[in-house]
């Protein structure tokens, strides 16, 4: 059985704990590897070495660090297909989707090529008599990234880019379900010129996460995963005096106004809810048709589109629309939630349970599922399903729809489909959700904006990437300077005196 260890000081090393997690191929259900789960001692040693390596890395001028990012981007591009295959093998998503996973991470690395400009300080000339004030942005030291299974390339790259280009060292703890992509990315970063020890990939589960949170050298934690864990990590990190940005789960609503282009809205809904088997934190999982006849108009268009979707393994060719979910447990949970929706009285329009794919009977497949007449008290509305399940919650008016979204505990993404500019503008400005789409289903901002949900979708700092992420990964020092000290018999120790 293949064993996946850690990437420490520029080398692959085996784990020493004797504890492993199983890594499955979700397409076939086969156990394909075991990943080592690090001990606290292994983590502490990785942090200590990272702390040493960070000193020289922070002293490397920002332009040289940016050049490492340039080369890294070039290598990611050159290895795009290989990385995508690695993602699909452990995650199960289709190859085009896996390429998108790598691509959206790569775009953050591209922004980090501009780190020298993004890290500039400020200067006030003549803030007082003979006094100037300036500020500088200094790296924090060793920071940590803890990432989920659903974007094995993109999210580790979101973490690495700003943290490393700002001069920090990083401990990356990827999901134990999909650990290989992070290790491969770390190898490419080394090839791009990143010094050994500056990026350590430490695999593990809760116990190594706790060790990261309790390690005094680790200055900041960037977490992405489910809401209960995000909230837990935020609390423990903050309690230990660390900076934290902890992104959690979601329940993203799309409002469809009666004046919307129904064909476009239905198209958008299918892709946004079923794509990647619904395992996206920005997936639309709730459609909110507004007014008389809107739900019917949508269902009439959605059903034939949904019935045409092909579910299968990533090796199944270009016509596979989406793959399996991540584990047998995830499949059982999703099917259980579908059953709970039926029991609660929602109308099951398309049932994706008991999907059998010939030759892949042990894969974790769930078919596309559509519910109508869902109400906000049902579990299928309240819980993040994280599967290819679209629920429809009908509302009578725009204000009712807005209230539904506002009252939901999550606030990651939302969208509105309408032909009316006033309504769209009103929605974008009033809704209490961090990322909003107007006639655009999954509003993940491009890499030069910031990514961050609101409410229970994120805790702490909200700037996952974009220029503001450089604030999270640096501390600002301000210097108030009177350059002319006027000592030594009236001879000022100024620049003139020094030359
Ligand atoms: P998860 O919370 O189970 O795991 C995320 C990370 O936390 C993993 O590295 C895991 O090893 C670690 N972890 C798990 N349990 C832990 C515990 N008890 N204590 C400490 N660490 C623990 O999430 P997942 O299932 O890997 O990912 C799916 C979730 O991530 C979904 O809820 C999805 O919405 C969310 N997500 C959010 C965003 C975002 O930006 N908001 C992006 C992608 C995914």
C-alpha cells in the first residue's frame, strides 16, 4: 500500500507516529494509499525548522521572492494536466473541473508576482518639524494553512501565495482525504526556488491541527473547512494570541425574479448546484423563485437538463458532468438528508439516490436531485448538504426572498437573476452576504479582489486573497523619525554630516 508522508525541509519524509488515515479513490471506492498523521513532536520540529528558514526568506528582497512566484506559476502551468489528474484521483472531480481547481489557485499566485508593490509602506514627509513618519510591512514569521478536501489545489495555493510572497514560512496541513496535491505543489515551489523549510507540508488530523493552534511560534492561521471546525479553530487560535481567518460552510441562495431570463437562470442553476457534485462552498444549494409561476417555469426547464446530466468517474470521458462525492460516509449522509426531505413533506422532483454506475458499483456516486416546496424549518434547508442537491424555497415577493437570505445563518455567496437593475442593485447593497452575483451564479471573486463570506461562513479576518491578504500576513511597523538629532556641539548628525 502506498504511504504518503510529509514534505519537510525540502524532502519527502515518512511519518513516525504509526497512525495513518485511509485515502480512497472515490470513483472506484478502492483504498489507494495511507497518509501519515503527524504527532505534535513532528509538527513542532517542522515549525522550528521553518522558523530558521524564514529569517533568510524574509530578508530576501520582495522582488526576488516575487520571481519565485513567477517561476512557480510557470511550473504549475507546465504541470497542469499532472496536477489535475492528482486532484481527480483523490477527490473524484472531472478533469476539466480539476484543471479549474488548479487554475483558480494559479491566479492567486499570479497576483503574488506583484508582492513588491502590494507590500510597500507609506511615508509622510514633514509630519512635524524635521520629523517624518513612515511605515513598513514585515512578515509575521511562521504561519499555518489548514485546508479542506474539496479544492486540493486551489485552496492550498490561496494560502501559500500571499503568505510566502510576504516573506513568511508556512506550515500547510492539507485535508487527509486529498493530501498528494499539496506535496506535489511544494515540490514545484522548491523547483521554482523556494528555499527548503519555508513551506512544510505536514499531514494529519485533529491532533496535529491542535498542535498547530497551540504552537507558540505559529503567528497566524488560515483555515478553510466546515463551520463547526472553523469556529473551533478561530476560538482556539485567538485564545492563543494568533491571527486567524477561518472560512466555513455555506448555504448559498439564488433568487429568481419573475422578470429573469428563465432559460439562463435554469442553466445557471444546474451548473451552480450540481457542478463538482455540489461539493463547492460557493455552490448554489437553494433556488428562491419569486412570485406566481416562477417555480413552475424553472422546473419545466430544470428537469430535462438535470435528467441529461451524466455522472461518472473522471476517467469516463468528456461527457461526464460530475463525479462521485468524497467518501462513502458523505454519500450515506447526503442520501439520508434526501430521505429526511421526503419525510418532512418536500416534493422530490428528481431523486438521485441509488445511482448505479456500471463497472463503478463501489464508487461514491449520488445523482442530481431536485426538491420543490422546501420550507426553512426542514433539515435539507438548514444543513449544508454538500452534494448535488438543489432545494427550492418559493417566496411571494422580493422582500420575502431577501428576508429568507438575510435570516439564514450562512453568508458565503448569493445571486439574483433579474432583468431589473434597481432590484439587482438593491439586493447587492442590502443583502448580508459576502459575495454577490447579479445574473451570475457563482460569484467567486477574481484573485485581485478578496474572497470572504459573512455570518457563520467566516470568522476573523475575511481577506483570503487579493491585496488585503497581504495585510493579514504582515504586521505594520511605523517609525517616527527626527533625522537631525542636533547633538555633537551643534553639528547635526544629518545626511550631510554623514557623507
Ligand atoms: P472539514 O472541516 O472536515 O476539514 C477541514 C480541515 O480541518 C481538514 O484539514 C481537516 O483535517 C481539519 N479538521 C477536521 N476535523 C477537525 C477537528 N475536529 N479539529 C481540528 N481540525 C479538524 O471540512 P471538509 O469536509 O474537508 O471540507 C468541506 C467544508 O469546507 C464544507 O463545509 C465547505 O463549505 C467548506 N469550504 C469552505 C470554503 C470557504 O472558503 N468558505 C471553501 C471550501 C470549502
